[in-house]
């Protein structure tokens, strides 16, 4: 299991009244705390010394601004070897008890910036709204509007200071302006660099107006923010939007070219497979072409790193029932890429009748699955006798939330009936790269791991297809936990 470190960064300027309470509340959830004293002129420095043994303190001799303090904190966090940083304001508005929510969001979206949404309807009560300054509400709506203009992304809260950042994705620290407007800049630059942005609801506390402490200067700060937004919008019009449009056009052209190529390939297949009876070697040759093609595609997905693990040097020379978890349509490519000696049981809809590759799938002798295997058992028996292993996704359908769904018994019934071993293939990351109901590929990592063979006679599996399904599913759930990133907070 990979362990990655998470720290908390608190930038502070003249918030002595709330600073220690915020630090103490954060220390209940994390002992990796960096406080950036941004040139405070009150007794902040003396207060920080009271916690000097528990936290890392960085001091700016003069006030440089929120943006500069955050950049300083990020650079120190990277220098200390942290992988993620959660930022929280020092004015007491945020609840440190929400830190576990950010940790869970990081675990689910390890490549994304996580934004705390103060305005979620389930948490933003009338009392909170009444205590929040109208200028702050306007500033957030103003920022939300320009963020959508500059990136095309709709967000409800672009001005919150409660966020989590993957430090390896912060390519643009030298471009961040030093003041309050940096909050928006971080998100705009992230969107332009194709970094995923995820919003989660968080609680917020606003004291009565008489107790408000703010360093926001409406006239001066709005002027500076307006100038920055004008510049960012100009860059978006000159670079970001044309680049996105060009990328869209190029994607369409590539898909069109792929469609034309696949049409000709399928016409060639119709001729090749029907003009004469093919030998077993020639049929296996088509499997080898499919295997090599899918492996090449997996290794050349933009912004995706694919890793193959085969610790037992499995060759599939001996027939088996291969079972794999199912998160994405990419899973089909993953299993095809493992060996030419595999036959995949597929769904009729979406695969068997696909206009791009349906004919190729059929001539590879892959079989469509209905409710059970009774309609194709004779063909499966023949394929097994010819030395092929059968690939089945026992969940039957893709998981929407990447959880391991209930395993159906069919695969284990076949294994027991034909006396075949079970070869588990653990797929990790395909759901992050191309989730169910998504049309576009996201950046990420895919791991395809062939696990050791399991004999159906092993006592740990039980003696029925149902017990086997439950036991193997438990193994997949364990492997999924082991593959997940463990976060040290």
C-alpha cells in the first residue's frame, strides 16, 4: 500500500484572537501543521511560540498577502516531502472537524484540487447567511461568474480558503499574484492545466457583524481583482478557449479517422474470415493482433500511465476462468491486452453490436452473455478444449462508485464444472480515468495485476459456486483496499 503524506497550512495575518483556537483544533486531526505568519503586527509571533514544538512556523518580515503566504506554505510543504496540503483560514470560520472529509475526498480523487463549498444548501443556514457580509457574498458571486467565463466550469464557491491541493499538480506557483485574488487564480490555472476540481460541502461559522475581523479593502481589492479578471479573460480568449476548441476539433478528426479506418478493417475481416476456412494458427493470429493493439492503446492514452503486474509469470497456456472487477469500459481493453489465448464474454448491447469493433469481436470468437451461460455452454466447452481461457466480469455491470459489486455465480459454476483454476485480474484506476456515464478520459493511473491462480478445490473457497463467488469477491475487496493510497495526516 502506498503511503502519502498530508499537511495542513494556515496562512495568518493579524488574527491573534482566533489563531491559537484554530491551531489547537487542527492539531486534533493532524500533527503535520505549517503556519505562515504573513508579517503580522499584533502578538501573533508570541502566540505561535507557544506551539513552536508542535508546528512548523514560517515568518514573512513584512505582509505580502494571502497569495504569497500560500505559495510559501506550498513550497515548504514540498520541501518537507508532503504530497498534499489542506489550507484553512486562521479567522475561525472553518471547522477543523471537516478535515477528515478532505482526506476522504483526496483518497477518492488523488489527482484533484478539493474545494470546500460553504454555500451548500444542506449546511448554509439562514443564521449563517445573516451573519455573512453582503460584500463577501457579492465577491464570491463576482468570482464565480468570472471563473465560469475563463474556464467554462460552474462552481458555487470559488473564494473559500478551505481547500486541499495535490502538490505535484501545482505547476504555476510563480504566476500567482500575492494578494486575496490568488484564491481564484489557483482554480483558473488548475482548470487550464486540466487538473480536476472537486467540490465538497463544508460547514462555516460567521460571528456576529460586531465581531468580524477582515483585511479585505473593498475599493482597492475589487479594483485589483477586476484588473486580474480582465487579464485572465483576455488570456482565456487568446489561448485557453482557442486551445480547448482546437483540441475538440482535433479529437473529432481523430475519431472520424478512426471510424473510417475501422470500417475498412471490418470489411477486410469480413473478406478474410469468409473466403476460406482458417486454421487455428490464423485465428490465434487475429487474437494476437487484438492483444497488441489494445496494449498499445492503453499505453498511449494521453495523461494516463498504465502499469502491468504479473508476479507469477502467468502465460495462460493452461486454460482457466479469468475473473476481473468492472469499473469502466476500459476494462475490456485491459483484459484483451493480457494474452491472445483469452475469450471474453461480453454484453450484446454496446460491444457485440458495436459499429466500430463488433465484427472484430465476433471473429475473435468472443461470446455474448444473456442471463446465464446455457445458450453458449457448448461453444465454451469447445473453446476450452482448444486451449483458451474464458474471461468473465462476475459483477455483470460496471460499478458507478467503483465499489466491488456482488459477484454472480456463473464464472465459478464453469470453473467447477470444467475443473479449471480461477485466475483473478485486479484492475485499479480505470474508473478514475473513464468513469461510468463519462464521455471524456481524465488523467490518472491504471494498474492491471494478474494474481496467482486459485484452484477450485481450495478449501477456503468452499464447495459451491455461491461460496466461491463470495470468497473471491472478498479477495478483490482486499486487493482494492491494498491498492488505494493510504494517507498519513
